[in-house]
């Protein structure tokens, strides 16, 4: 069982950066792969990035490759999404998630635990 609390959302100008944090509570955090997803108004929730329980394996949606970096610090029970070179089309509510397996997945339905969501707004 994992509980997730997100922080770091806000409004920034295009080209700027933000770092989202996802603090997890629960035992054996390294057993859980984590993911980041986002949902823009009028659109379905979409995959952004995922990281294995160990932190060694990562994957990204094509539109964020080279701009976003997913990471985790299991000693701090926290996952991160560093977002650079932000674009207006990145505007969305961002959710962190965890699944009760250690390997990565881009599939929403495979994640059992979700953060509350945080709004990211990028101005032109």
C-alpha cells in the first residue's frame, strides 16, 4: 500500500522549468515502479514517463524526450519529474502514480496508487 502526495505545480512562462515531487509513504518503496501522467482539458489522461523500482530503467513519451527527466530517491521515498523547456502544450494536470510491481509500464490501468494531481500552466 502506497500513498502519494504531489507538490511543485504552478504557472511558468514558455521555456521555463519546473520540478514536480511525489512523496510516497509505505514500506518497501523500491518494489513500486512510478509513473507520471497528465490530463489537459478536453483530453484523456496520457502517459508522460515511468521509472522502475530501482531507478535504473526509464521511459518517456516522445513529445517530452530530451526535455523531461524522471528520477527517484528511494532513501527519501520520493519521485521527481524535472521539466525543462516547457511549452504551452505541456499545460495539464499532472499526476504521479505507483504500481505494485517494480518494472516500468506506460499503461494507466496498471497503476493502482495515484497522487492528487497538480496543475501545470505554461504561458506563451
